[in-house]
């Protein structure tokens, strides 16, 4: 059984992305293709990363534009059959609704507050905080507008689960094994903490892909999650 982990395949070239995806696929449910890789190689990268694996593809483009433009973009990428596609919740009700209607077979995930932002940075960009309050406002708006998933930091998961109920998928970046470098993430937690709080899918990148053996690192992360689930049951 694979673990509820989306490995961020942020490789510098498509060959490495394909190798990483193939290595981690037996152990995790999902691989994530981000904006940089998609812009460099286009739709081909989704097909290449999926390969012959049964792994789901999470297309993390964080679309944010007027509703008509986002709807057109979503229709185009929906042909690639991603399981999940991200838009920014701050794009507003009509934009989120347009995205959801343009790809009914894809789970539209609304990004609430980027995990790289803390309360001080939110204030600088003019968003009324703290981060938890901003996240809850955006989450409620997104779900009411048709988003079936939300992207939030692990620190907001428990609050959002209470806010939106059990049927919305909560996706958490900023997940780091104990002792790992936070990198550019400001609001983090361990995989076990995020799942205990109510997360459904954990995004993990560098702790796996920068390991000497990404496949072994993915297997280790998956095993640790299974152990923790067994302990808590």
C-alpha cells in the first residue's frame, strides 16, 4: 500500500524527473509536477513523469488570472488527466468556480497562504493576518466556490478540518522529517504531525529527491508513516 505522499519532482531536466518518479512510485500515491518543470518542458513532462506507473499526477501550476483565462488554461491541462490541479484561492469566487467547471474530473485544489509566508510577510503584501485567519477565510471561500481540495501549511490543518468538514482533501506542503532542513518553508511540521492534525496528502520534495537514493528515501518516509498509523490505531 502506497503512502499519502506527493513527491515534488523539482528536477532540473526531464530525464532526472522521470528517474525520480519511477524510483518513488512504488512507495507513494502521487508525484507533483511544479511550474518550473512544466514551463520548461510543457505537457510532455506530465506524460513522461507518469510513465508506466500507476501513480497519480499532481499538477501544481497555481493558476491565478481572470476567470475566463483560468477556465481556458484549465481546459487545456485537463487533457493531461492530472488528478489534482492547483489555483490560487485569492483569485476569488468566480475564478475558482470557472476552474472547477472547466475540469469536472480533476480535483481543483485552492492554494490558501503559501507556506513560505509568515505573519510579518503577509502584512507586507497587504493580507490581513495572522496566517491562520487568512487561511480560514480563503479556505471557506474556495470550498463554497467549488474547490474540492485545499493547500495549506500543516499548522493550519486541524483548524481547516473543523472549518470545512471531512469531505475536502487537505494537502500540506512544508512537511519535513524530524531534524530536516526547513529550506524556504516558514510553517512546517513532521509527516506524523501533519497526518495527526487531519492532512490527507503530504507534499515532500527535497528530503526525498536530494537523498542519495530517492527511492529508498521515499520507502523510508512511507514506512515511518505506516508505523505511526499503526501506533495510533
